[in-house]
């Protein structure tokens, strides 16, 4: 039986879109008790999958049925060459770095990662562009409002048909200056967010000691070996119709007009019963499969690494980077399964000087604008990583909404800029991710803004 046949014959799914029978996978997380040494499974709150259709002169095409991708290297126990920063475009000459951990906290006075961390002694390395994220596990409790430790995983969006659907080691790479190599197919850019119930264990370990207690199921105590798999079970016509016609903004794919096949009944969602009889939940003396837990900086044999980070020659000319509209995850029920599939909408590419802040996009019709305020669009920061907005960050505003964020900032005497989820920094190939948070910044006040 082929991958496509197996997916088509599936009797249930956790995807809301009926014609998406894809497999989305990432390893489980465990807590190693510092006192007893026993391992306990960490509950997955939920997993969001985003599909980004970003500005490019390529035609974005649906995945071929049965296409496989693997991103990340399960054998890594040392930091990548990019250290803590994301890199999702090969145009800067640097290898791709598509995986991070995000850790929202109620108190950001103590750095999430030590400034001098080499990533080899019990804690990873922070992102210089985003103090709430980095590569490798952090050594602090992730106790931000409604958002615990989160795995952030980006997939490449350039598919090589010559490599074939099943060659997940070499069949996909990240774009170069927003374009794919000649003869390759530009597919959607997928982004996994995986939320883990780490606050449950907060009282059982001491942060800041270089001994963070979480371990991935592949025997990885560092977090560098985080990886993810995808097998496309999409009806190709359905996904292409979404790519070509949907601009649902923050509302999600279920709000796309003319959705072919309709939606699944959420009550029919399911978890697949393991075909192997073994203990994977609860308390255990060893990881499933007796996977040994390796050390920080160790060399680990075996495993599969994707080639997505390797540079591929391309004649693509540099394109101007622009601000894009980013989706906001819909409310979901906390279950250990993929909740739904989301879609981003994008702005039309606009030529702009790197020094300019160019407004793009219009407000989603589903987003309310707080009384006394007006929507001013999205604005790109300056060249490279300089940030225009400074002030209060990672504020606990309660349930995130336009009105709650405005009320918080107004009370503090600020006018306001809001960054939700993923922000693309103009003039770079970097993304900043802000979990389920508004980041609030002091911004020059203008009447009615």
C-alpha cells in the first residue's frame, strides 16, 4: 500500500478541513525528575499548523499527494552554526535554521538564556532578535499567560521533483531571496506550533542551574534534536483552490470561501492507537524503545537529517522584503492532537527602501478595532535587526484581543504597536515569534492613532 492510499483510507482525522488527511508529526516530550530520575510524559496541549503563502514571483503550488518532508536532525546535541537565530531564506549565504523553542514568561527580568551561553552546558542559546526564544532548551520556567513551552518548526517550501516524493533527505530546501531554484516547485511554507504542559512540573525543579529537566523522546536533553515529519494527504485540487483564492487572514482555513469538500465534525477527531504495545504515557524508568538519553555536546549515531539547510544554486534575483499579514491562531480545545490547519494571507510585494517603514494590508473583517483607535496597517522595521518600537514587552494582558491590548497600553500611558505570533523583520531573512502574546511598545503618539 502506498502512502497516498494509506492516508486516503484513514477513518478519522484531527484536521478540521475534510480534504486534508496529511500526517503531521513531532517527537513527544518527557520530564526527568531531578530527585528520582524517573521519566514522566508531558501532555501536549495542542498543535497548530500554519500555511504561509509569502510574496514571491514563483507560482505557489499544492503539495503532490504522498510528498514526504523531514526537517531537523534527531542526532543533534550541539547548537547549530547560526546559534540561536532563525534563518528561513538562503539568500544571506547562511545555512537555514528553522527550529526554535519559545518560552513566554511572566517575568522577563532574568534572561531566558544566559548571555554567555555556549549551548553546551545544560542550556541552549538565545535568539538575539527575540528574547523569548532560542535554540536548545531554555533553563527557565515558561509561565506566561496561557502559553507554556512551545516548539516552533518551519518546513522548507522548495520541492525538487527530480528527487521524488519519498526522498525526504534531499527533496526540499528553503528559498533563496524568496524564490526556488529553476525547475523546482514552490509549495506552501508550513509552520508547526506545539504547546507542551510544562507548568505542571514548575515546582519540581530549580531554573537557572544549568540542569533543565525536559527530554525529547529521541533521547535528547538539549532540544537541538527537535525535528518534524510531514506526509501530504491533501486533495491537491482543494489545497490549490485555497492557495489561489483564500485570504481568510486570522480566521483560518475553515473560513476560506468555496472550500472544496467542506469541514469535518470536530467530535469525530481521533488519536491513532499505537501498533506496538509499550508504555508511552505516565511514569517510566526509561524512554519508549529504551532510547538512551545522551549528553550535551555528544555525538549520536544514526538518525535522519534533512538537507533543507543546504544551499542550492539559484539564479533568483534579490526581491524586496515586505511586511506580511500574519495569522492569529483561533481558539482551540486542549487535546493531544493537531487541532486544525490555518492559512496566512499575504500582502502584494511592494518595492521599498530598507530605511522606510511601509504599511501593508487591511484589517481583518473579523478583528474589532477598539473604541477611539483606528487601524493604521502593518509596518516594517528598519534595515537588519534595528527595532523601531521599544517599551513594554510580553505583557500579561489576559486573553489577547485588540481591545485588551489597547486598554493595557492606554492605562500605562502608551500609544501602541502590537506584534502577534510571527513577525518578519524587513531587510533580513529573520522571523520573530511571540507565542500567544501581544508585545506592547512605546510608540510616538499621534492623535487618533
